[in-house]
């Protein structure tokens, strides 16, 4: 798969994840936020919870279990740390989540997947 196709697939997955989150009461505050140390796919809020979300898409649902690792989560966590002052309120619970998507499957929302 070439870079342009991968980029388009990633954007489509992020739109689906944002849609799913909205249906479950989340408000999307930001998408594809890049900072020098990494990128956060989605920033979402529900009540006092602020989530920095990594979105992964795989053609086969079985491959989703291997799509996220410590290296990727460290980069998301570093980016979230830089972005938190922009979005967080003093009383917020801040966490790192992952959304896993595959064709013909409901999205899987993994909550609070990273502890520094």
C-alpha cells in the first residue's frame, strides 16, 4: 500500500472512531494533532474525562491485537503531555485510550491503556 492510500485509510478510520465516540457521549476536541515528539489521532472529552486516543485500523480483525505496542504508546503519551495544557482543566481525569477498527466489526475502545 502506498503512502497516500495509507493516509486515506487512516483518516477514514479516525472519522469512524470519532463518530463512534460521539454516539457514546464524547465530544471531539481535536484530530490529528502533531507536536515534535509525536501525534495524537483524537482528543475527546466526556464530563471530567479527557482522553488522548490512538486509532488503529487493520484489514483483518485478528491483526488488531498486534497493532499497538509500547513504543507507539510512549509517543502518544509524550504528545499528550505536550498537548494537555491546551485541553485539560484542573479537575480533569486524563488518560490514553486506543480505538481498534476493522471491516465489518464494531470499534473496540480500550480505555486507560498507558501508565507512565
